[in-house]
C-alpha cells in the first residue's frame, strides 16, 4: 500500500463500538470510571477495531533500525557500530525491550530500514545505508523518506495478516535523538534548546555540540514546517520515517499502535501532521525523560499512563503498557455486572 492509499483509508473511530464499550464499563459492578485510563483505552481500542469485543491476544513490537550521518558531528557517546550490534541482539532476544516482551507475551520484529551495514536482520525494507550528514546536506531525498514510511505501512499490513491485534513501536539508531530533536523543533516551531536533551548520556559539551549541529542542519536545509515529508527528508531519520509509517498503517488497517518515548513520539507527530486523523489510533504509553517528550504528547493531545522517568528507547516504554492493557481488557470482558449480582447500578452524578 502506498502512502497516498493509506491516508485515504484512514477514517474516524467507530463511535457505535465506543458507545457500546462505554456502556459495558458502566454496567460492571464497580464505581463508575474508577479504572480511569484503563477504561478510556479499552473504549479507544473498541473504536479503532470497530468492535466492542476487545481481544488483545497477539502483540508485537516493531523496532525500526537505521543509522544517521549526523553522528560525524560528535553528537553521541557511542559509535555508529552499536546500531548493528543492538539490531542483531533483537534477533537473539538479548535487549532490554526483548526481555520485557518475553515477560508479557510480545513478539519482536526488528526492521532494517537504513542501517549503515547489513546484519542478520532482513534487508528487504532497507532504503539506503544510513542517512547523509544533515549538517552538510539533506539527510535523504523526499522519495527515500516516502519509501521508509511505506515500509512501516507494509509491516503493519503483514502483521495484521498474521493476526496481531496491537503493536508497540520501537527503534534503534545511534544519533536518533538528534534527528528527533530536529524534526520536533521544526514541526512544533520551538527553540532547538527546548527540544534537545542528553540522549544516551551526553556530557554538557556533547549537548552543546548536539544543539549546534541541529541548528546548523535546520539553517542549511531550511525544512518547511508545513510539509512533514520535507522535514523528515531534510533533518529526519529513516527510523523516524519508518515509525511514522507504522502509525499511519495502524490507522489505515485499524490496529492500535502504542507510542514509546521521544523518538517514537516524534514519528507519531510526523504521522499526525501527514494525516491528522491518524492520531486517534495512537496510544500513549509513558512520558520519556527527554525534555521534549511531554511537549509532543501535549501537541498530540495524548495522556500517558506511565510516569517512570524512562528514556531507554527500543520500545521499552510501549511494551511496559501491555500488562496494563491486558488487565483492563480482562476486567472489561469477564467482570460481573450490577445486574448479575443484583445490586443497583451506579448513576452519573452532576
């Protein structure tokens, strides 16, 4: 499915299914709305899937892996080779997010959308071998950005065919907090300093280099804030574009997609700017420790469930939400109603 075709498939959530789900919650033998966001998310999932019968059985983490030419500017603590090492570890299950996935019954799908070298991860969706250094030229062409987005859309299509009912978004790409800060700063028209954090442990000098590199890239490439594809191609990354495709694919194929931290949220923001209706299909998991994370969630009008000061990435925050959703779905599906236990139902009070 092309990007244009996916956008045409995105429509509002199913209000009828949501109303039925809300009535079901209100009939359950407990105080009204007492499970808070647990209830709201189940209702949202009913609207996404067009069914009040909530079955969150097969879960997957989609981890987009790509390298970024801007690492040449000394904006990271580790070298670019780490991207490939961690991507391989996704295959062996030896990453933090993989351990968390095993704990909550989630399958892991790493995607090489643009790593600088080939690894054991399939190269079927590889757009190019890392982006260019955005401080000197555009990170990629517009066509390459679209190709990465369409890789994300295709991943969603395949996973839906395999019976997956909910997806978490993750990533691996040394330098991708730099590209995310650049994209978020331009799309939200906020100062680079406000949108840029230390990533994976930068020193104060390193943070200064990172901010200067982003400013230079924006000045050099002049991305158009009203054109998210222009922004992604000029100062973004292939992993961000791929994740934007996962969010758009979730909306097109009516599968809930869980946002992770700063990088994933930046991709969600780009997807929302491409197609505003796609935001209804996104679920916020946590508030990343990165300074811009909460600003992006506010821009998307999303409320996170977890406030755990996490900033690991890989999809770890998104996966951490799955047990919460599983418990909500279990209560929703199996709890007795007031009628079942012959007790008067709670009523809304004004």
